[in-house]
């Protein structure tokens, strides 16, 4: 029997051994049973259930040359050589992920290695394959929601209102360019904090105490305390300070330390390997009951990390006040198993496969602090049986990108802060809705298939065709009764465009840029909107670069449990925020991430949080003597003088 190499369908041509066709009486008249003959050029006419040897089997209904009437053959016994125009519906390759598929390794929480890679090496080919499988690909060239329809006319006929704005609505409302700050700590206090104290400030420790440790203790024999949990975390951080150690068991070896193999230091004194594995296996990140289809009517593939991400965002919403200028961008959590929840491919990222996070960060003095993240759930976002979202958004009725912009800027609604976004957020509706909620959003405009809605890109390019380098004007429009601006600047090969509802084209004197024209360098100074974009556009990337460089925690902290990887990402973000907070407090350049991590890890390992408190010793004061116990007497002259050498009176 030969397995089918192509899908079957009406009109498909194939072949098989004559003895495998039924009914046998009709076929044997032309093809004797004893002869080892093949029926070729057999055409499929249908598919259905037929009985073969008293068993119901799915069969192809076929037409055999020189045999009258309809015959049939088991599908697995027929080889399709020429495919049909339309395969049978039952033989389509599944394209969607409506039914969650189990992970190849299940939830192996004891594994100390990452999952096996099941995505290809060639990025371009892999993107096409992932699209064919129904997986999400965030391509920078795909049109956004609310994209423009037909392309604009090729000729510029001058109906658009170009001008140089003379006032800014944000300036008119006396918005202050306030620097970012922590709510419960002054910058001079932060400058003197230890690495461990900085991490505890940047990570939601209350979530550890109230959720992680109690739920982990449900799966442990002896109770886990906060100090011991930090020791376990410190072991992982310390391992991530070194490369070239393939197995974490090397850190708990009983052999002598060698300069040629193994780890440079044993961690047995900090925590036994058995205890390390027990905590790793028992760890939990939520105290909410797992929803099931039978009881709740839906399945939430993000259940294990949903509360952890919410608590991380709540911690920063209450503990940190962002700066007046922020950047909204995407981050990636590397994961090479395409069946994980929310798997996505973002080709433009250094780590293109895994989970995408929308992230927002500020960057006073170039020191970025990421203060809100949102996991992109994509097609795995849970729905009820009726089609309603299980976790509906607080901003219904808008497009996907607009909803993301409103959710990510929620903590700063009504505070008059500026948010910069790349071309992934150049949606007119989103910019205007943020404006209505007291957030001044400006997004870089890029043609993605077509120009975004409300941006006559071709007309702008025609208008600026003969302008000199650095010339700036703004196209004034209106959307939903809100003034809408498209700031334009003539660059060397193109016209830069930023959509916004605020801003003037004042020149920023301390922000020049250089362009090479005909072999010579020419310079011009950025105007206000483009200066803000150029300064802030890389702040999220700065945090991500520190996460991965020089050693990413996820590179060493191998795991096959997807939820553990998300916990790792939040720990890394908190670590980077701690480094940048110290740099702001000291008003110095941020120290190398690896140097900070090594100090942090050792302080975690040596913490004494679980040690019993030292009892205070009460000071007992001696009672002063009264004058009644002493009497002043005079030494008689004839009794002898004082001997200085012997320290007593002479006789």
C-alpha cells in the first residue's frame, strides 16, 4: 500500500494495485487476481464510506478505464499523481488555530532547556509558511486598520491648506514638561540604594507576597518564604552572568572547580539543587481558577500570566509618574514553538519569533524606563460561545490600533503628556481619540500599501518636490471636530511626515542633523515635532537592547514552560528600570547591565530576609552614687608621698 502524496478531489488522477479495488468481481474480469497488475489513469469521482472486509472505511469513488460502473478503494491505498482543481474539504490543510493545540512538550516545568525550534531558518520563506498556516505576522508593510482606499491622484492641484502653525494647543494650556519620578522615593534616595533595593522598587513585590508565594506553597512540602524565593531568583540571575555553560546542573557539581569546564562557582551553599528544582516545578503566577469550556464556556490560553502582567502594570501606575515625553513601540519575547499562546512573527525585530508586547517608556536624559506592557493575544484572545470577548476592552467601538493606543496611554489620560509612535500607530482616529482624552499623540507617517486615512501623501510629495532641504510646513485638516495636523519636512530623498493634533515648527537649536549631498555634508536643524520623534523613537528599543545585551536572561534561563518565559521578561524589564533609575538619580551614564546583574544576583543570594530578628538587648544604667557614700579626706603628710612609678603611696 502506498500513502497518498497529494490531496484527492473530483477529477484527480492516480493509480493503485488492481487487487485493492472493489467490487472485486467487476475488476477481476479485466485484471486477474493472480497477476500483479496496476490500474493506472484512474479518475476520482467522489468520496464516501464503503464496507471493506466488514469494516466501514473512507474510500475514494473512482472510474477505472475499461471497467464499467463505479468502483471504490480505501483512501490510504490510492496514490494521487495528478492533483484536482479543488481538493475535498476533508483533505484541506488546517489553516486556523481555533482549536488550541497542545504543546509538544506539554508543561514540563522541570526542564532546564528551551523548547525545540519548530520554525524554519529562512525568515522570508518562514513568513509565507506561517501566513499559510493562519499564524499572525506583523509585517511593517501591511496596511493598518483605517487605511486609505484608492490611491490619491498623481497631480497636485493645490486644494490642501499648507501653513506654518503659529500657536500650539498644548502650549496654550500651559502644560509643563515634567520629568519622570518615582512616587515613594526621591532621586537622591534612589542614587544611594543598593542593587537589591532598586530591584525591589522596580518589581511588584506585593504580587510575590500575595500570589506567587502562597500559590507556590500549595505545591511544595515545606513553605517557601520571600527571602528564599529571592535566593532562587538570585541563582537564576547569577547564572545569566556567564555564557558557555550549557547545563544548569553544572552550577551544583560536587567536583573541583576547573578553569577548563563547568561553572566558575558552585551555588550549593546558596541553595541545594533539589530545592532549586522543587521551586522551579512548583512555581505559579496566578491565584484565579483556570476557566474550562465545560464550566465557563471558553478557554483562556493566557490565564497563567494574565494576572501577573496586570499586577506589573498596576505597580507602575501607582508607583511611577512618567515623564512628559514617551515612546510607544513593540517588544518581543523570544519563543521558538509556534503553538504557544499568541505566537507571532515580526520580521523587522532582531528576535522575530515569539510573543509581541506593546510597550511604552519614557527617557529623561536618554535613560529609558518602561512603565507599561501589553501582551498581544491575536487570534488566541478568548471568546465566549456567543462571540463576545471574555475580557472586553475599556474602549469599545474603535479599530484595533486605536484601541491599543488608548489602552497603553490609560495611566496618563488627562495629564497632557506627549506620546511618540512609529508608523505602526499612524491612525488618524487613534491620534484624535487620544487628544480627546488629554494625551498628545504624534505618529510618524509611512506608506503601507496605501497612505493612511487622512494623509494625502502623493499630494504632499508633489508640493514639497522643489523645496530646499529642511523646509517645514504643516497640512491643516480636521477630523471629528478636532484640528488635525500633518507636519512635513523636506529630507534628502523623501518628505518626512508626522500626524498630530499639536505642535509648532519652531527650530530646535541644539538638535542638528546632517545629510550628504553630492559628496559634501549639509546640515539643518530639526523643528519641534521631528526633534521629539528623533529623540524618543528608540527609547523602547533601548530597554530591549539592555535586556538582550550582552547576555539575555532568557538565553540562560532555559525553560519549556511558556508562562515562565513571560515571568523572565518582566524580571528583565524591572532589572533594566532599576539600572536606569540609579543613573537618573546619580545623573551619570548607566552602568553596564552585566555589572549590575552580578551585584544584584549576589545580594539576592545573601539576603537575610528570612533570618529571625535579633533581640534587642536592654541597656542597664548604673545608678549614680550619692554623696552619702563618699567622703573627701586629706592624706596626711607623714604617711608618705605618691609614687609615680608604682602608682601608689609610699610608706
